């Protein structure tokens, strides 16, 4: 597999088939977002966790594996956005939730709890001693992405938000 193929597979694993992934938190609905966003990168530059990047369509997207942590929902991206493409009036900021795939090491009998260790909301449960896969409490999960980049098996993804560039 080539490096380009590996990157595409990782993106596909994290965000589904589309090339763009989810928009930043508090993004207005996609049709209006595309109309309002000017690709100025103000939101990307304002993100202290560096979890926002440029998508294949040139507009911002959320990529927790690329950053230094997770989305802390600090609102810096919204404050930096001068076009109204991001509006902090929506609660919750998005519908993303973590999901665990069959590649989970704990589900294969290997002791691993890296996702649970970093979850700021304590939304992830891992049975002791590698006796079952991790599970996510969807009511507690904020979709911050802290668990995505630390999973050694790439078994954690975020789902639930409409695909941004379908």
C-alpha cells in the first residue's frame, strides 16, 4: 500500500467515504457553510489544539488525529470566524460521537485502555484484562476526538454528523 493509499484509508476510517470529514464545531448547515465560508483559515489558525485543517474542498474540517489533543470546545474558531459560517448558537456544537470498531485490541484479548485514559468525559469503558472491546456511552461522549489519535489499532472513529463533502 502506498503512503497516499494509507492516508486515504485512514481518512476513510475516521470520517467515512468522503474526502472532507466533519466541519468545525458550531458549523452552520453544510449548504450554507459552503456559501458563507471564504477559506480564510482564521478558524484553523485560532484553534489552540490544532485539530482543524483544510479539507479536500479547501474549507476547514475537524481532524482530531492531526492535532495535539482534542476539541476542547473553547470557541476560538467561532470567535475568529468573521463570515458567520460558525455560530455558537447551536447546542451541542455537533452530533459527533466516538464509535469502536472490531479492531479494538481489548476486544481481541490484548490489554489496552488508551482511549479510556484520555477521554475527558469518561465516556469510554474497557472491561478489565482485555476481556472485551471498549464501549462508548453516547450520552457522555462529546465527540471531542481525544480517543481517535491515541488508539494504536485505529479502531476508534467519530460518526453521527452528516458527511461534509458528500
